[in-house]
C-alpha cells in the first residue's frame, strides 16, 4: 500500500468470475420480486458429477413461469436486455430468453420451461423445486435441482441436441457410463417417478430405458402435438430445418407462406441480427441467403425422416445406442 | 463495522470481485477490489473497527518502502469505507 488513495478497479470482468456472479445475481433478483428460481445445467451438473467442472458459457436459471416476466423486467432495470433474435429464432426458442449486459462478459439464459418436459411449465418447475438442494455460488447459496432433477435435465439436453455439439454426446456417454451404474434402485425409481411428473417419460425414454426399470407403454402419435414435435426434432438431428418444418406444418394455412418464405429467404433485418459484424452489402447478403438455403435443402431428408419417425411414434435412440 | 448482508464475492489471487445483492440499485455491477482495496475489504469482518483495520495495516506495512503514514492510512481507510457504505456493501 502506498500513500496514494485506495482505487477501485473498473477493468473488464473475467468470464469465469462473471458467470459465477451472474448465477448469484439472477437468483437474488428473482428472490427480490418473490419468484422462485433454480440454477440449472452448468454448476448444478458439475456439482452432481454429471460433467467435468468447466466454465459455463452463460448462467442458466429456470424461473417459475408465472413470475418469469417480473424477473426479466427486474433484470432489465439493472441493464440486462434481451438479445436481438430473428423471426425464426423467436419461433424456435420459446422456452427461454437470453439476456445480455454491456458491463458483463456472459449472458443470463432465463428459462420459463425446459425442452422435453411436456408437463405444464409450472408443474415441471414445482416438481424440481420440491426436490431442490443448495449450492454455493459466489459465496452464497443458490437453489439447484437434486441429483434426479439434474440427471433429467442433462439427459434431455443431450438427447435434444446430439448433432449440434459433440460435448452433449460426451455428457450423455458419461451419464450412461458413469452416473447410471452408480445409482441404487431407490434413486432409479425416484428418477422415473420424476420423469412422469415432468412429462418426460416419452421424450427421455431412450435414456430412461437404460435405468433397467419397467416403463409405461409409449404414448402413441397424435395424442400430444408437443411430443410429436419432439420426436420429429430429435430424429431430424435438431437442425433448424427440422424445427421450421414442424412449425410450418403446425401453423394455420394463412401463416404458412409467410413462415416458409422467412425460413427460406430471411429478411435483411434478420440477416443482420443473425450475423453481427458480417458484410452487409447486397451481394454478401444474397450469398449468405443462398448458403443457408443450400444447408436447409441438405438437411431436408433428415427433417423428413424426423416427421416419419414422429408419425410412427418412435423416439430416436441412436445417441443412446452409440450410432 | 461489517459487510452488508447478501454480498456475492469471488476472490482470485489478485482481485476480489464484489456484488452487493441487497444494493443493486446503487451498484448493479461487480466492483473489482485489488491491492489496498482488497486488503481493507478482507479486514471488514464484523468485529474490527476502522481504527482496528488501520492498526492491522500499519503493522503489516511497517517496514515497507513508500508506506503511508498513520494519518494517510486512516484517511484512505475512512474514504474507502465511506465508499463501501455509500454503495451498500458495508455497514458502520
């Protein structure tokens, strides 16, 4: 210490520090508005040994759906804004909103529900909340799901996005190769019971079958449109084409042409949002639109396979089978 | 003197990052305390007074070259604590 006055640094926040503080911040803001919130994925999964500890890409926090907007608004008052998204992005991602803040190095991914949990959002949240545990983040306790809840989140996350990130495949391998063999009969049974409460008996079926417990018969197609959509999406390798095909199929006839067109040929505004910093000349935008169209066409056969699997009531097992 | 309740804190070797979750309206982003600021902050433990903190720091800095005088140190600690209180991070 010198004779100079004490200074408080304003240097950029390191990423790992920002993520840990963002988890604590989101939970505190939720608590302040009287909302329940659970830290999911990253630190929760690492705490339960479902993945190697590593720096998360963002802070994932699930807020009880009825108070979701209040928490978004409260974070908004602190400078956290929704990340701009494209029209197709808004159609595809309906379960969460990504918030960013210029002063922070990471985003907060605020969930109102979780993909693959087909029970009403409030019921699924309550099921996990009733089994919550505490985990220290930035010196304070934050609520996280218990082992069973974390296993279900991890399994659904990996099953849904196998082709999008090889890491998800590795995490499912770990879940099946390390976690499941270590579970006693009581825990396996509790996970199955939780899967029922979450509405995930069909979506997580390929994983649940590995628990070695008898499952109820699969739900037949046409009963639950969300389940049909999940089956098509997962079997279609989770590409935007698969998702958009399902959305267009499901949409009212009057909306189909517009949705189809915005998927095939995104507007200039959507292009800028989807490719920040990319060249914005007419030629550049056209080249990117054509590339996107080509990619969409290449993914079309998978998307069609997904629709067929969905119509047959099949839930994709390839990831579990190591294919 | 003590820290305010609900302080989120991450300490690295060099810097302590502090966010007052009970005073976000005053300071919505983390503060980064390094060097003297981190040293003073670490001594705010709910038991020591400001003069206790000055004494501890004086003892630590006794032989250091360019160390502040007792009066300078008292002024620095006082100014820092003022700032922490204003931001809702400490309570006198």
